[in-house]
C-alpha cells in the first residue's frame, strides 16, 4: 500500500520535472555564452525559490516544478555544453539505482535517520556553496572529482532519510510537494554522479 501510494501520488509529478530537465538539455543552445549561462542560472534559482515557497499550493506547485525542470535543463546544457545527452541519461539511470538502495536503507532505518537527515541537509548546503569556491579558485580536476564523490554520499544519505519519513509525509503533504523534494534530491545526485564519473573517464 505504501509503495502504491508513492508511485501514484509522487512519482508522476517527479517524472514531470525530470522530463522538463530532459527537454531543456535537449533543446538548450549548443554555444550559449557566459551571459546566457548566468541568466539561466538566475532564472533557475528564482524558480527554485518560488517552488519551495508555493510547493503546497495546488496548481502552482505543478507548474513551477515543470518550469524549474526546463530551466535547470537549459542551465546544465549551458554549463556543460560538451557533455552528451546520453551521458546525462546514464547518470540518471545510476541515480535510480542509488535511490532504490537508499529507499531500502531508509525504510529499514526508520526514525533513526531523522537526526542524520538534518545533519546531511545542512551539509548539503555547504557542499553546494563549495562548488562556487571551486569554480572561483579553479582547483585541480582531482579535487573536483573528490568533491563530486562527497556529493554522491551526501545526497544518497539524504535520499535514505527522505524515504525513512515518507510514510507519514504522504498523509501530511500533497504529492506535488513531495515530488518537488524528490526532484531536487534526484537531480543533485545525478549531477554529482555525472561529475564524479567524468573524473574517472
């Protein structure tokens, strides 16, 4: 019953956001330029803030999730124009496998993941800000790969924590609100896996 509710209430809206990202990746400009990349990043950030603000408001949450997915896809295309679409799909498939394991662990751990999840949530913000530092300092690719590996661990742990409390959240929040959280987790994990795997290519 739990997994049925998850598949019906959350997964379709998550797939909507991911489909938007694939559309953005596919149709995004091949030679964007730094100005366009910055603009796409700002739009994505504004849509993310709007989604987090209105994620429990019917209608708005679905529209903003789809719009954010498209904007992030365009931004990723502009940020890494040399990365093939198939490479992103492979990273997404790997993320699905990681999420399956994380879901199993989270369901097994239950409430014991709550405090771990809070710590990882705070750590994830430090991790994301760390990318700005890496870009500014122009650090060695080895450090970039290691940082992406840390991101894989962080977002895998967050996924486990998310699934550990999902049963109660299915009653407390609408499906699109939960899908927004799942979409953000999944996309961050996919990006971390893409960067990490590229470092070993």
